């Protein structure tokens, strides 16, 4: 429409609006006719939109709006047209987005009204450009949300080190509150790859389809994750697609809409334990302010509060505070609230303006506010902490993370007012409580775990010390549980553990504690046992016996009946040092002999046990060091043909000369090696020394006796999967024929491995190796298995030889063994022959060979060589 022909604005309308406001007012004024086309467009409007009035008169209002907003604002005007006179705000919270002449989007505060003239509606709008404030509001909100997210995450990490549930909660908080596309935490594994332990965000699938390593030689190790781990400092990638080192992950990042990434070290104990990686959906996401928030929370907190101070000191920015979801309020020095933003009013359920700050806090928080928060803010300028707030008329109390700032007109002066910025952290507190519960409760049984038990032990020990009462720590180790897990699976095993926990709870008082501290380990704390330590011990023993008998009743889980037994170790407390680890260590020590006897029994800790255990631990370490240093030496005891008097073989025996304790008896260190798992190393050392010596004797021209050299084999060696292959390999490596070697096995060894023993012995016998059954007569002594096994010799135990001449059954047993061996075609070697009378008896019964002090003690290799032909 031509401006010259446009309908003239009626004088009454112009009068109503005001000529001076149109001409000189700071706000843009636009007048629309009944056809909703522009009739007036003042100078302020020209400055805001970049159009001249002559260009806009006659144009529809839609020319100034964004396409997606035209329908909405058309509806506003239609609604106004139905009213006689009205004024209303346009847009959410009175804000609308409009189009500048140069294409920019601008944000406006708009008030729209209607007047009726000649039965037609005329519209007017007052507009103010708040683009800068709106952008500041958005930046502030994002910055604040990121601060709260990272601050909450950092608190959770400090409180909980390497459980997998705490990491997940941290990632969730960061993404939810920080507005990020993805956050994940990676820990390095033994092979150098990163193991994601937690990930959260719409792009979480990204983590499942990528590989990250710490190895700088691989392309997957040159990204932010690997670099952070190596360099111990943040690594920022502002544009993933433009960064060459991100090539392995660019396609996946593009597919998930991830534009930028920052890696930040998770430090524990002064070193990098893992990496937190966060991803923004826009390039250049990691501004210096955001990096500072992630890297230096304490410093950034002050900067954020300063920014808030500046915003609150400027009244024109109060509209931003009106839009924030955070609680924002201002109070006078005496505590009367003078301002509360809509979020505060909505959250509290009433308008607190005019009320004192005491009215919105329960008593404990009110005292903290008066005694700590306000004095600290007055003295230091600000205070930060958590306070409970009473909402909705006092029916609920929520926890709020709150910052209180004291504003002073002059540095060091009295405050002119206090400002409060707070956020409802009720959900976060519940999450923290859940994480804390996971830290103190066993995942399977729900019972207190080892961490909770240790803290409870310290607490109860101190309390019992004050009251003069006694307590007992009863440690249970389930016998047979591993078999359930291995054969039926962990789901059934977990069910059995839960059933055990319930059964134990049913056996104790409500004040007692039942804890689950390991796969098959439970601890019961018996508290407030009256009387002397002896009386407390009696009560603890009685309860343990009742629990042990209870295990005779099968547990029914998953439709199956499970029979378990339990070993019990008990110690009394309190002690002066209140050391929970010492108490648990004592129950472990008490359990050891019970388990060694086969379990299903009860034992109390005795002070002497600790010294014995300590000595055994020290001796075990010394034995390991001796094996590392080659300090275990082999000596040889000759074996003699009883008929001819010739040396026909020898037995290799291990000897250990401790640098401080002197000679350690094999009767002490060999069983120790069995218990500690060092027996395989000890056996390998003895065998390799024997093979080395055989090779040297043969190279020197000595003839090896026809029965060869005997080497003892332990049950654990024999059961090892690689033991047989190791024998074959060593014979080839040392170049020694198998017939030079005789392996001595025990009855118990054969009975434990009867299913595979015959096959193993047969394969080794094919190499020429012969076998002797050691200590015959002290075990099963079953003819049935002797007939099935490829044995060559039977050795009569020294305990029978020593009783020759005593007139008891020992001589009869020897004669029976000799008769049986003759029937089976086995030669017999008698051990421990010390007198001529013993030798004569054996010779007269046609025993083949003997060994003992009568002829020679165990000899070093050089002395044995003198006996060889």
C-alpha cells in the first residue's frame, strides 16, 4: 500500500498513545490498523529493526516476525480484537524474537494493547530491544548449570574411589545439568586400552563403538584420552572434524552430533587414575570460562559469584533473574526479604517478600544461617553451603545448595543487603544417599560390607570400652560354596548367599550385626555381652555352635536343596587400639587351623597364633627369596642293594641354609611350600638341579646307578596341567635319558588323581622313567589301585623299619608288604635303616634295597661322586 494513500491514524488514537511518547520515547512504538497492517513506526522502532517508517507503513506485522512465530502472534491479536480495551504481554515471559533488516534475530520485550475506534480494533505495541540481556541470560544459565554439574560431580568423586555406580552417577549429573551431549569416564586397563566404566548422554552409543588407548604409537592413542593420561593436563579439541588426531573417531562423532571434546585428568594420590571426557554439540564449546570451571572449581566459584553480584547490582537485569529456574532472593541486613524471583515464589508456594528469612527455614538451618552463613558472608563477602528450606506451607523440607552474598557500598563496610542464589538439590541428595548406600552395603545380600563393618567395629569398640561390656567378632567361612558357584552359576550362588544372610540374622539379636565381607565370608558382631571375658567367650562359643548346627539344615534355593558347612574364627573385643583390621586379622588367623582340619569347627584366637602366623609369613617370604637366589641346594642319600652291598641308586633331597636362622628342616619348609603355593617352584628347582648333576656326572665319565636318582613329587605338582609336559621338556633340554630318573609319588597323591594318574605315569614310563610308591603302608594301602598303576618300586616307611625288634606288628607289616610286592613284581626299598639288626632282618626277608644312616647320610654331589664307579 502506498504510504500517501494509507489510512490516516485517527486523532483520538494518537491522543491516547501520546504524541511525545511516539516522537521521543526510548521504546519502539508500532500502531496497527484493523487489518493488522502497520500505520505508525516511530524513530525508536527504526533503530531497533533497521527499517524506515516509510518502508514499513502499510506492511503486515508478519514482515518483522520470524516465520515460526507469525501464527502464534496472529492469535494474540485476534484475541485482543475481541476485547473492548486490553493490554497484554506477548511471548513467553513477555519476550518475542523478531527479524532485523540485516537478517539477525533480535529479542524484544513486548507489550501489546488494543483500542476500539469506530467499532474497529486498533492495535499498538511498545517494544524494547533486550537481545544483549537475553544472550547474557542464556550464557549465564548455561555457565551456572555447568558449574553446578561439575561441582556436584567433583563431590561425588571425592567421596566414592574405584565403584562403578558412582562414576555413572557423575556422568549423569554432568550431562543432565551441564547441557552436554555426552560425558564418559575411562580407566586404563593392563593392555593400555581405555576401559569405559561409565557413560551418559544421548550419544552414549558413541563410546561402545570406538577404541581408545594410551599408546602414543597407535593412532587411537593420540586423541585427548591418551594425551591426558600421559601429560596429566587438560586437552581441548574445539572442532573434532578439523583436528587430524581425531581421525579414528570423526565418523562416529559426526553420526552422533558431537562437535567438540575436552579431556580432563582424574587424579588420585598424585597421579592420573583416569580421564573424564565431555562432548559439546557445537564447535568451540570449551571457552576459557568453561575450562576454568572444569579445571579450577574453587577459583571459578568466585568468578561466578562476582558475575552474579554484577547482575544483581544492575536493576535492569532483574528480568533475567525472573526467568531463571534458580531461587534468587534479596534481604535487608536485619533479614526482611525485599525481592524473590518467580522460581522462589513458585517453589516455596507463597510470596516471601516482607517476611523474615527465619520463616522459610526449619530450626537447625535457621541457627546455621544466623550463626555461620550470615556472619561469614558479612566478614568474607560470601558464604556457600547447603541449607534446608521449608516449602509449601511447611509441609515439606528440601535441601538447597545456597550461596549468600553480602553487598557493601564500601569495602569492609556493613552490608547494605544480602543476596541468595539457591538450587533445589533434593534429587542430587537422594542420588548421593544411594551412592553412599552402595558404598556401605553388599550388592548381593544387602548386608553391611567390609567398609561398613570396619567403621561399626571402631564405633562399637569405643562404646563398649566406655560401658565396660564385652563384644565378640565371629568370622564365618562357608565350606563348599565355591562348588555351588562353579557348577550352578553365580545367580544360584547369590541366592544361597542371601539365604545364608537371612539364616544368620535369625540367629542373633536385633542389636547384633551381620555383615557380608567377601564371596563366602560373613562376620557377626555380638554386642553388649555382660560379664567377664571368659563369660563373653562362652556366650560367643554357644552362639557359634548354634549357627554351626543350623548349617546342618539344607538351604532351599531355586528349587534345590544345598548343604553347606562353615568354619568359625572368634576373637573378643574391645581393645585399647580399637583397630578393626587387627580384629579381622585375628579371626582369619583363628580360621586357618579350622580350615586345615577340613572345616566345620570353631576356634578362638589365641595370642600365640599371631606370632606363629607372623613367623610363617616371614619364612614364606624367605623361602621365595631363597628360590629366587638359588639358595635351595640338593643333597643325595645313597640306596644300597641289601644282597650285594653295592650302591644301586640315590634319593635327591632339598636342603635350605638360612643366612640368619641356619639350617631349616625340610619337615618345616616343604609343608610351608605346599600351603603357600611355592611347591611347584621348589619341585622345579630340585628337578633341574638333579638333571644338571646327572649331565655333569655322565660327562665326567661316572656311571649312574641302575635305579637312578629318585625325586619326590608333591600332589600339587602332579595335578598341575603343565607338569607332565615340563618333565618331557626338561629331559630334552638337559640331554638326560629318562631311565636315569626315578619319580617318587605318595598314596594320597595317587588317590586324589586316580582318574588321570595311570595315564600320566604310563606316558612318562615310555620315556624310561620309573616310579616308586613312597611311604607305603601309612595310607590307603589298597591292592586294587596298585594293580592298575605302572609302578616299579614300593618304599617301606621308616616308621615301620624303626620298630623292627620291638616285637609289635611293625615286623608283620613289613613282611606283608614284601610278600605283596613280590606277588605284584615290584622291588622294595626300605627307608630309615640305622642298625645292622634292621638290615639283617630286611635282608633275611629278601628286601631288595635300603637307605639310611647305617650306610650314609645325605651327601653333597662331590662326596657322592666318590662312591660312583
